[in-house]
C-alpha cells in the first residue's frame, strides 16, 4: 500500500521510510510534490492536519503529515511550532540552532530541560482524520556535538542514557535515532490506525 508523506523535507522522508520499514514493511511511503499549504496553525496538530489534508486532496492517496519541533521548558515551550523558523523565515537550521544556544547561554544545566515533540496526522482516502503524538524528553547541551541527524539533533541529549556516557542525537546512529525518536514514538501510536486503512 502507498501512502504520501506531506513534506518537501528529504530528511523527514528518509526518516519516515526507515521508521515505517521496521514496523510496516508492506507500506510504501512516498514523498509529496504538491503545493505546500500555509502552516498558520498555532499547534502541531493544526499544522499537521493542514498538510495531510492538502496532500490527500492533491494525490488522492492516504496522507501522513508530521509537525514537530523542540520545546524548551525555560522558554515556556518555545520554539515549539516555530522551531523551523526560530531565526527567521529562511528555515536556516544552523541559524536556528545558534540562536537557541545563544538564548540559553546563561542557563545552568539542570534548567536546560526540553522535549522533542512530533504530532502526526493521518488523513485516509475516505476523509477520516486521526492525530497522534510522540514526546522525547531530554535536555539541551551547551554546544553542538555529532555529525548525524539534522535540525536541533546536535544539541539534544535524550533522557535515559547512562551518566557519563550521554550523547546528543547528533552522535546517535540512524538506527538508534529511529528506535527512540519522537517521530518513532508517534508512529508507534499510529500503527493500529494504519492497519485499518
């Protein structure tokens, strides 16, 4: 079965393909080549649904859309839905990361808690809509580490690692990230819904 992922971000397409392959090898995730809707929602769920609806209408296929970001506790949950645009409208990942680190430069480690959040919307061919969420708790390092991942991965240190051996997601292998990430957690919640397609 084919399902379209409503994103023009090749990193997200590759990540979803890897996640899906481990749980639903019969499901082929294809990229979306249609127009991007304006993401004017104020929550991850609103933006994910906007994108999934547009992709389903454009392609005639069931559509998935992810809206995700990093939520920093000391910043009241920001950047949140503005994660991709934190440093301006150009979607500059390096500038976003640098700005966030600058904003937190005087914040002590115990107060650098954050979560990656992923909300996935599914719009089925019959128009049924479902929304699930995955949360990956952790904290932010004071400097980037690792060459892997993308976006804020090089500064995000997930909870649950052994003390003294903590790594950023930028230092994780693809397999480690796909097993633990916020998107993987959201997708696991989505699997029963996909079985009904």
